[in-house]
């Protein structure tokens, strides 16, 4: 099995983002959540609470929106496509770093999954209004850093960083 | 434009946020039943017109900060979803019109100002 990996840095944030990813400093605090397979009732909790935590820090509204959308899409991905997993949001004074780890079954080809319109969603996911193949592109659009590692038959790891300024 | 003005021009029932309805401002509209499409493209202050009524619409409306969701074709979501909307400050409206008719009326009103 070949592990596939995807990296994205927003150009305007690249120097500080790379420095952050290399150093991975200790966060001020973290928030953690577990996600159940196909639990569409509780999904969305993490994105709402992370958004609220950042709002309390005084983070700008347009940034809050980007964080909420990116985290929500990733939450939906874990809910819809995996056997469940967990989320850890590391909160810093200048950015938020959110890590998603699921329990498989992994992706065959991440680059294919990044293409708008590509989806492996089944009927149930589509009935929920998802599965149009727009989730990962939406995460990329809103994140300053996006890193994904996956392998067919194994778990998927996704981390994203969004700076407040 | 006030949401109220749109409501005067469509056959509509307000399902949540009845007390705040007079103060809601709208700037535009978006029509879609694909939630990721809405997440990627709806703007703050839009009216979101849809036939999708699953619980996930509340999170999507909250994250995109749309001003209201209008369910077309007399669609009314389950009571628990209306309660969740109330809790999250999301205004839900149900109309007998189709999304095509709703969007047409909203477009005309916004462009007549």
C-alpha cells in the first residue's frame, strides 16, 4: 500500500505558516471531540464550539467564518466517510491548529479527492445534502495550511491551520 | 432590504425567530440544496432558498451567517430542527412558492431599490 500525502500553504502566509509547522509550539489550550460513524445529529458540535472559543478571544468575524466552514467540512468528512475518529483543536494567540484522525478506511488517492466534484459518497450521504465533492476544496479555500495523509485500508490524518490576521 | 419586505411579497409562514423578524436585514440570496455549495458560496446576509430540510442546514446557516432560510414548496422541517434554529438564532421560513419563484421575487425586489 502506498501512503499518499497532500500539502497546501496559502502563499501570503507561507513563511510564518512553515515556521509554525516546523516548530509546532505548545498551544495555550486545546479542545477535543470524538466523532461517531454516520452520527449526523452530533456532527457540527466541534466547529460550533471552536468558533465560539475563538470569538471569545476577539477573533475577527471573517476569520471565524473560515474556521467554522473548514472545521465543519472536515467534521462532515469524518462522520460521512470514516468509521469515526477524533478532533483536537489547538488554540494559540495568533492561530488555530485543528487535527482530525479517523479510524479508516482511508483514501486511495488524495489528489483525486481534492478535485472539485470527485466523491465516493453513497445515497445516504447525498440525502443529507453532502457528497457533491466540494468538501475538501472548501477546506483548502478557507485554510492557510492544509496537510492530509492517507492510505487505502488505513486511517486518514488531516490538519489545518488558520491565522487570525 | 428588510426581510419583512420579501415576506410581504411571498406566501410565507415564519417558523422561528418570530420576535426578531422586523429587524432582519437581507443583502442577497442563494439557491442550493448542496450543503457544501452553500458553505462555499453563500454570503453573510443572504436569504438561502432550499428544499433541503435535514438538521445539518442549521449548522450551515449558522456558519455562513445567512439571514434566513426559506423552505420552498411548503416544506416544513421537523420540530426538533425548528427548536434548534430558535436556539441558534436562525430564522426559518416556509413558503408555498418554488425556489425558482422565490428567487425571482427576491431578485426583482433587491434590484428595484
